[in-house]
C-alpha cells in the first residue's frame, strides 16, 4: 500500500512538472490582456475581467487551472459561442437558400413565359381565322390556359381530367355555333359528349396533347416544387437550436484557450470537427435523403427535351388546339351526320341563322417556334449547383471550422486541443447521430433524434418519390408529411444495437475529458471536479507534493 501511494504522488509530481514545462499551468504573474481584448470585442463590460489570473475552481466548462475568466464571463462567452454558431449555420443555410430560390425563380419564369407565349400566339392567330366562331369560344381557351397555370403552380387538379373537360366544353360550343339553325338542348349535347370518344371530332390532337402535356407539365412542376422543398428544408433545419451539451463544447473550443491564458492557440482541426460533428449530428442525418432528392432533380431534367419535353410542349399548346380546330373543320359534315344518326334529328330553330354564316373556311396555319436555348442554359447551371450542394449537410462541420471558428491549419503541438496546447489524439467521429455514441467532445443522446430534422427527412422522401413518379410520367399526389410520426421522436431511425444503449463516452488515453453541466452544476459536482484538477500555482504545488512524497518515504516511528 505504501509503495502504491508513493508511486501515485510521484506520478502527480511528474505531471505537474511537465505541465509547467509546457506552460499549460499559468503563473499569477501573467496578465489577462488577451481575454480583455476578446471580451471587449464581444461588447461585454471590461469591468468583468480580472486584472490578473485567479484560481479557477469556479469554472464549469473550461479546465480548472488558473484563469482570466470569472463564472459570469464563462457563462456569457458560452451563450455568445452558441449564438455565433447558430448565426453561422443560418448564414450557410441562407447562402444555399438563395441559390435554390434563384434557380426556382429562373425556371418558374421560363416555364410561365413558355405558356404565356403559347396563349399569345393563339390570341394572335385564332380570331382572324375563325372570326365569330373563336369569339364565342374564347372563354374556353382562356379557362384552359388558366387551369394549366394552376396545375403547374401546384393546384390540386388532375391534368387529364382538366383536358377532357376542356374538349367536351369546346365541342359543345363549336357544334352549337356550327348549327345555329338547330335547337340543341342539354340532353342532346350530353348525347354528343358521350359519343365524342367514338366520333373523335378533333382527330388525334386531344390524345397527343394529353400524352405530351401530362409528361411535360408533371416534369416541370415536380422539378420546380423540388427546388421549393429543398429550400424550405434548409430554412427550417438551419433554425434548429443547439443543445446545452453543444453549447459547452463550443465554448470550450472557442474561448477556453484565452480564458486559461494560452495565447494564440487556435483549435486543432480534428478537435473542431469532433465538436461540430457532435453538435450537428442530427443535421448530418439529412444527407442520404438530401442526395436522393438532388439526384432525382438532376435526372428529371432529361424530361425537358424531346417531343414530349417541357420545352416543346408547354410553349406549343396552341399548335394542338389549332390542329384540333382544323380537324373539326375538315370533318364537320361527317360529324354532323354521325351525331344525328346516334342522337336523333334535333328540332329546327326558327330564329336561327344559316349553318355557314359564322364559319370561316380558312385553316389555322401555325409554326412551331424553335427553342431559344434559354432552358438548356438554365439546366446546365442548375446541374452544377445541385451537384455542388449534395454534400452540404455532412460538409458543414469542416466548412464552419475553416471559415467561422479560426481552426488551426495543422494538427501539431501548437494548436488548442481542449485542455492545453498540444496534439489532438482522439479519432474523428463519423457523420450522423448514430456515429456520435463515442464522441469525446459532445455528449449526444442517439436515442432522441431531433423532431424537426426527422420531419424534414420525411419531406425529402415524399418529394423524391414525386420526382421519381414524374420521371415515369406519373403525377404522384403531393403529401405534406410534416405530421407523419414515422421516424421522429421514437428513436426508430437508429440501429437496434445502438438504441438499446445509453450514451457513453470513450475514455481517451491521450487526455481526460472534463464534462460539466452549464448551468446548474451542483456544489458536489463542482467540488469533485475541482479536486480532480491541479488548480494551484506550479511552485506551490510542487513543494507540497515533494513534502508529501518525502513524508511517505520516511519510516514510521511508533
């Protein structure tokens, strides 16, 4: 027992000597000028800062050596470090949001322009050729374009039904105008509508427009909605507050070095990454579904080209309408005969005019406008930006360490490792919540995923499913999954072998990680932590330890 006690005291004495040699334990002669400069730059009162170092038993986050920081200073700096990291997250998210919003606006403007140009071409050509026949049906055409816009903007419309209703209304109006000398009651027009599929009064134009417009509008709408969902996810996740464990870890990372009088020490790269990987563990779990969404968005742009592509279809809706009117003009006599055969002879309208008075025999001759190349340029730029954004969530720790936290350029003996100037030896954790179970810097409860992040993961899954359906030409109903309970709050998203365990910290042979609650540390916890450290000046500690060692080595007299 005596030999064991002697060995312990000798080890402690050696540790103190080593610390003194490295300069980790400061002497009272060192001033607090660096802390005063930092503290004042943050807008705090310099009256809080002591003129010289004081004993650090009161510290709750920083190692408890001699310090230039009081309890009030430590708490203020902890709160400031959390606010600074949250602001950095908002800045990073805002930059990506701006990129996505710019893309959304550009694509939206282009698709709306295509549809507007199509309607304008119709309004320029149809009245002069069809005359009164168009004037009486103009509202049907305006309604069609209005509903196409509503559908593209995300209205709860079924595009095939919308087109079918348009053709039915148009047929009723045109047939009534073609035969003003006949009385056509509603039941006769109902009979006409039921025979429309067999009679095909507009030729192949309705079928062609339905097939092509469905694919084109579904692809364009899904892509633009994908941009909107991506931006919304970034906005909501960037606002997720940081927890108390993260606050302590970031405070220790950013401000404990100046508090302990370690001048010019910048955080070691791997130390900074471990802190932020722990703080942003939930955000990193977005990575898989985020990549799926962006990949699906890049893929759907293939549907913008070709005969059924958005470029060819959305800007040329009027061409199918013109083809339909021409087909009706060519077949009006055969159509009338077949309608009379199937629905009977209608009564004559004594006040009606002759059948040809409002019909202009001229045909609509319209040319398809060649692509301007604007969409191709937009897609090319979007692909680059979407691919650049794919690793946004898992790259955040490294980006913030480099750009916001003044991380050291190299991991060597001169960087701050959370305890002193020296190398940081623990390994860097993986990405995501499950990989933080042994994070040496941030205590993360992997069984409690953040609800907001889980909801946004579900939103990404739903939007990706919609894009994949759109790629196949299917209009998958868009759902709001924000209330979906799956994957949120219950811990279902973590592996079974990890969820059954509580969070534990991996002890590192390189150093002892001190963990303290902030605020609310109990007196007992504070005393235990203080007793585990060496808060006395180097000379006093050394003399005391040497005296105890000598005493333990002396023979015991009875």
